[in-house]
C-alpha cells in the first residue's frame, strides 16, 4: 500500500532488527522498557514474515507486522497484529497487539494509516472486528483512537496469567 509518499508493507525476515528496535521504543514510551524479554532471535522464530517472491505467502508464525516506510525511506512505525476469533459472530478478526510511530513522524497520519491497514486486513479475511488495548493513562492515544470511531469496552476487564502463576495453572 502506498499513499502520500509513504508505503505500508508486511515485514520480511530481514526486518527483525527493525521490529525489535521499534518494540523497545514503544516500551520506553510506555515506561516498561525492563519488561521486554523478546530478542531478535525469538522474534525471528515466532513472527510470520511475508515472502516477497510469493504474493500472500507468509512463513509460519503467530503474528504479522505492517511497517510504514516514510518518504525518506526510513521505517516510521509498525502495527503488529494477529488473528482472533469470535464465537458470537462465528468469524475471525484482528487483534492489534502494538501500534507505534516514531516521535519524529507523528502528526502525519501514519498511525491512522497503520490502523487502516489493519482494518483492511479484517475486511480481507471477511472478519468483523479490529480490537486492541490502550493503557488507561495514555490520554492522547485514547483520544486518537476514539477519533477513528473506536469505543472503549468498559464492561470487559482484561485478565492475564503469566510467570509462576501460569506454570502452576498448567501443572
């Protein structure tokens, strides 16, 4: 996808270091840099990468990444997503795990362009939902998302089991 001098494309295996760097920039922004455990090696094993030699072909993996390439040919941002499924609608959707635009590229419509790419992916798979989470203190992002038509899901509470609690649950 190309528009206004920028391009959006799916990441290839050669983009692992770039994705890793963007993850760290996002973690810094979210005041959680020490929480990042991913490494380039882990990302190379777990992300699905586009095969440029075959349209719509991806390597095995759990999540895909859109990269936005700015007119200066630098990666300006990413949208990392995976497919989910709704038993109520009986169709798939997309969960946007991470959206990040580098500070020097903000206020150019790049975040909206990346979310739009995810919305197009939902439509492409005949899905019905694009979902994501946002930190409750991130007022600028919440306002931005709501300006796109997103609604806050107040009746749902996010839950997570990880670390030792996960190991105990699985035992």
